[in-house]
C-alpha cells in the first residue's frame, strides 16, 4: 500500500502517552484534496477558524496521504465524546475522505476510495488495539455539530471487511424495539449505552444514528429524525452486543 507522506505542524504529542483506540472517519467537504490540504498545511484559514488536520486523507482515486504521525494527536474531531470519553482527538486516528459534502454537492464515495480505506483501516487496526465498535464517524462523536461522513457512506461494506460493526437484529431485538419507539427515556438510555454524548439532544442522536446505522431513513417519506421499529431493532442489537471496553 503506497502512502505519500507530507508533514504538518498542525498536531501535538498525545498527553500521557495515550494510545489510539478509535478510528474516526470524516469527509473533507471540499472541492478536491488540494483545498483540504491547504487547511491542513496552514496555507489557507479554515472556514470554521482554528487549525485543523487529520492523520490521513484519501482522494477519490484511492491515493493516500499521511500528514500526522499516528503517535501524535491530530486536530480532526473537535469537541467530541463517545462512551464516557471526551477529547476523541487524544484517543483516535482521523481519516478524511475527499468528498464535496453538503457544501459543494454530496456524492457517493467511489469504489477506489472505499477500497483504499479498507486497506488503510486494516493496516492501522493491525498495529493498534482498536475495537470494531470504535470505528466511528465524525457525526457519531459530535452529533450536534457534524454530519460527516453521512448517509451515503457504506458502513455496511466496512463492517463486512471486519472494520466497524453492522447490526443484524434477531427476534429479541425486534421484540424490544417497541419499547424504544414508545418510551423516550428507554431510547435515550440506549443511545447513551451505545456511546453517544449525554449532552446531545435527542433529535441529534437519532439523526446521527440514522446516518451510520439506518441510512434508509433519508429516502423514506419523513424518515429523517423519526424512530421506527426497524431502526430501534438495530439500536437494541448494538446495546446487546456492546463490548465491555
């Protein structure tokens, strides 16, 4: 696997020699790799202010560039939380996928790009102790702020390659799903058990979950933000199969 290396100073040491235990996947929301790289290298100011970076970026043709050594803390997730852990940057490796995003015309991720992502993730996971349950999207760890990599990203494809997880509900999950649909307290407790930020509002958690685990919601009439039993069964599967990390 060929990786082009370009060093940026938009990074810092991981405090306390923390080892990465998360993989966080993003899209760049730029017209091309160069525009995103300009932000990483400090050639242009980022629209949201501040300095940003990621460990890796994968172009649409599948080429991979590394900007930050995995031993260092890159600046990709911002204010973030998962499973009781704040500062996801400290605990993660960030991968950006070149994609126009909502700003320039969100589009499916090319096969070459996804294939490169699978190879890169497998390589990273072979060198670090990263549970499939901790391969997440930016919107998972920052649901009130971020949408990437979005509902067009093929999480199921990654899970089939052993990267991340994909719910496969059984009878127990379908039986318990009605509790989540009927009872908002049970629904919120389930989201928090899976790992979502307890400070996030319910709608943000629902939509973030749909982007990752129930993308059909975005093609259903009034599906976005609405909890149905199919979605709830997938949520219960994740609760039931959540590892003790």
